[in-house]
């Protein structure tokens, strides 16, 4: 039988003891007709199975389960029905609906947010919050301080707050900044140490020295450089010239320019890129510039010491002019051979397409390492312009989605001027 569910069927995968998922639109429960000759249809295992079906289906479609919910299960069912019942319409009522949806009352929404945090694990809460914003039009309620305090903060909520930044009343802004700062600090704890370690190693290896100590010899490069000295009778290479890993000095070794599309679909990428920008800016051997753009270009480099300031300096939404942004970045390049440009965009260009491609080609021919990321988030590639992705791939700048965990490896490869670790089947060449 075919089952059609809402877009967030994963919300109930870890839902406490109930395991309840968001309401399916059309699902038939398992038959429950009592004991039959084929074996018992009752018992603890089957009762638990029917209980779960009852939570998944909701009151409107659950008559066939023969299961009545009480206590904590009934409260959990009410929280699910408020969001997924009655077609997800604010204030809507379905047949036999026990709840009227979340409506438009900030206090009732705040209570609901507290309820779901009680009944469901954090990962499920975040999915349900996003569904509430999308299905019930609750974005305006995020302007209420008491609601913000009740929300489980995550990257997607930060994106929503940033999109509402200009409409946010002064009484809410401090609360919003506190929510954003909490998410940013959590991301920094997760990403900063590994990023610094990975890039420090890459910077060390990118600095060749010709008289290395034994433990600093780069044997791969040394062997390749001395293949002409191969002695077949001994089956060995005589290393006349040793190549080693340099030790990165305190001086700047590489310039990094992060060029970030701030259109609405790139919200999660903007959050992660801002955090990485702050981490890179903290490294003395890198000179980091952060540029955000839509149809205008804004250089936020002077705010990189605080990624929260960077995020509130963005304005999600609007059009896209990649060519204009790349023209600005190109004008700031002074050491092409030691520069890495990272374009983070879904590539829906509203500017001059051919000029955009010419700029990328010119930067690459001058020695710039150019990286194109369709997204910098855990969700994978968003909708993107396949034609532009293919054109960039043909220039030697394959476009692919990148998770935050992979980003340090991508940057290390660019710094060392070696092939990028493109995920399988995601490069658009």
C-alpha cells in the first residue's frame, strides 16, 4: 500500500518512548480484529505497535487501531495534533479534532514549544519548530521575546531571525542576538579546533624547504623530484634533492576570500560561513576577507572578530549578482598565487553570466585557487543552476555541496593546490 506523509516524516524517529512521527496525510493502520488462528494479535508487542500507529495517525484516522491514549501519550498527541492536525491550518479544525492548532497567540505557542521540548528529543523539536514556522506562518511570532526564549535554537532558526532582522522591534533584538550567539558558540566549539589544526598542517606542508631535517622530509614530493635518478639494478631512487615540509612562520602565508550569496535559500550556508570566517580570521598565517552579496556587495571583514555581528550585518533575501560580487573580490586580490577564493552560492545569477565566467577564468589563470560551493550546510545541495555549475566545472572549478565537517579538508586541499575532496557524484564538471 502506498503511504503519503508530510514532508517531515523524520520528526518522530526518536520521539521519546512513543516514536511518533508527524501525521501522515493518508495511511491505513494495521488490521486489529482480535486473536486469529494464525497467532495471537494481542500482547505487549502488538499493543505497543498499535500505540505507535495511533500517535502517527492522530485522532481523525485512528479508529481502526482500537487504541486509546491517556496521560503523557495523550499530551504528546495533543502537541502533534496542534501542528499536524486539521491540515496544518492555523485555527483549523478537522473531524473529531481535539485541538484548534497553534493559532496566532504568542502565549499558546510558547506553551506548545515548552510541551514539545518535554516530550521529544532536541533533533525532533527542531524539525517540528521549522514545520510550525512553515505550515502555520509563525515567523511574525518570533518577534516576541517570550517566544524566542522558549525556542530550541538551531541554524535554521538563526536564518529565520536574520530574515526578520529589519522588522524586529528593539525589545526583541537583544533576545534574538542571545539566541544567535548560542548557536554560533555551539558551532565554534564543534568546528574551530579541527579547522585550525587541519589548515595549520596544510600551511606547513605548502611551504617547501630544500634542506629539511629527516622528520620533515616530504617523501612523496622528494621521490617524484628524483625519478630521473632511479637505479634499476638497485631498485631505488637516489635523492639528490630533498623536499620537506616547511614550518609556517608568523607571517601571512595565504589570503582567503569568502564570497557568500545571502539570498534567502542560502540561510544555513551564511551562518556556517560566518563562523568559519571568524575561525580563519583568528589564524595569523591567513588573511581572511568575508564578502556577502545579493544585488549589492557588502564587505564585512572588519566584523570578523564576532560572527554574530557578521550575521546581523547580512540581509537574507533579494536578488543575486554573482558577477558584481566576484568583480569586487577580484579587485582585492594582490597575491594571486597565494589566494583562495571560495564562492558559496546556488549560482542563480541575476547579473551578466558571461562576465561572471570570464572573471572566474581570469582568476584561475592568474594562479588563484577557486572553490565553488553550492551550499555549506548539513542538508546537502539546494536547488541550483545546473548550467552555471557545469560551466564552472569546465573551467576547473567543480561546484558541489559541502558539509561543515568537510569544509576544513576542502580548504586544506585548496591551500596545498591539490585536487579538492569532492563528494562522490556531487561534482558538476
